[in-house]
């Protein structure tokens, strides 16, 4: 089976940088790629996501997809003219297509992109650099697999990468007045400085089977 190898690194992470290398079959959608990265990194799929390429934005933000589709239609263009608005005013993505990650296969984009961005959670803005490493022609599995890893995934909703390192300072200082409270909060967020690669690879065996979350 044809497959791709990627390295995904959390932007702004340091000492050590938080990264994973993994293999994924080439015939998957970006929605399946998203789910794979969630498991590989250690996120919990609680927020919207998008993949950024020079010539396309691929996302599960259905509102953004619908707006692009409508205002790029004959009816939508007529409505823009009536309102005296430009297309950029309602779809500010440099006129790039905004595509639903459920509908787009990864091969069309990743083979021509040495690296691209994966954004998770538009509030905390977890930006990942995804590097395309190689094509594997004879992959013997029909599901993804982690090869190597470094660093632990931040907890959800901690305020982005800077908030994460501020949290670590508190967790590593028992004398801090907020230590006990934040320790309890981080446990509720399932934060852990552990990474069981065997367990992650077990989860990945069904990563391509999941039903995408219906965001409202």
C-alpha cells in the first residue's frame, strides 16, 4: 500500500520541541488526517481545525466552507454586488478555496508541499508544522503508525503555547500559591507527562474509521 511519512511539530514548543513522526496511508481524507494527528499528538478533538496550503484552506469549519461556496456562486456574486461588497470582504482568505476536510484527499496537496500548517483550536491557536518526509510504496498496514516522538502534549484550553509554559512553571513550583489548583485542573484536563507509543499505535488502528464531529 502507498503511504506517506510526516513529521508534525508544535510551533513554539521548546526544550524539547514537541514533535512526532508517523506514517499514514495515502488514500485518506484530511478529516482522517486530522483525527490521526489528534491521536498522534495527544489532543482530544474538542475544537475546530484547518490545514493551510498556499492554494487552499481545508477545514471542518462548515460555516466558512458554506460561505465560500455561496459567495462564489452566481447567486452569491449577485448578492455581493447588491451589497456593494467584494468577495474578499466576506471570505478573507486571499481568494483561496475553502474546502471541507471530509471531502478532500490528502494526496492532491501533500505531495507538492514540503511543509504545510495544521491549526487546532482557533482560540488557543495550536499551530503545527507538518513536514512531508517521503513516499512509502510498500507500507504493510491499512492504518497510521507513530515512528518516533519527543515531548508531551499540552492540556486543552490552557491559553496556547505561552499559556502552556506558564502552566508548567506553576506545576513545577510547589511553593506557588496556584500550584494545587492548577495541578487539579491539569489532571481534569487529562494532562500527563507520559507518552505510551504502543498504546497510541493501538488507538491508531481504528483512527481512520471514526465519524467526524458535527460542529454547529
